[in-house]
C-alpha cells in the first residue's frame, strides 16, 4: 500500500473543529507534487476528502485504487 499524507487545512477563521478539513493525498512523487516545497500544505486535485467514519486503511485502499 502507498504512504498517505494527511493535510489539515484551515477553511475559515477560528479554532473550532468546523474550521478545518482533513485531506488525504498520495504525497510528493506519488501523484501530487504541489506540497513538495510549500511551507503550509494545501489540498490539490489528487487529494480526497475522507468520510468522517472512514478508517485510515480504507483511505489507503481508495488511494491505491485510484479513487482520488
């Protein structure tokens, strides 16, 4: 299975949980090169927004299948 890079991205001002989204990406060299040199990671077209009930294993399987 591929390694998964999780990106916690702020979507609006504040510190409450609804101010953030967790994205999953294959990472640099595995489909996404956008965050290779960025100080603050941002999601890209290859990233997926996991379901809140989805496990890390299920996210890895989705990425391996190419569902991103």
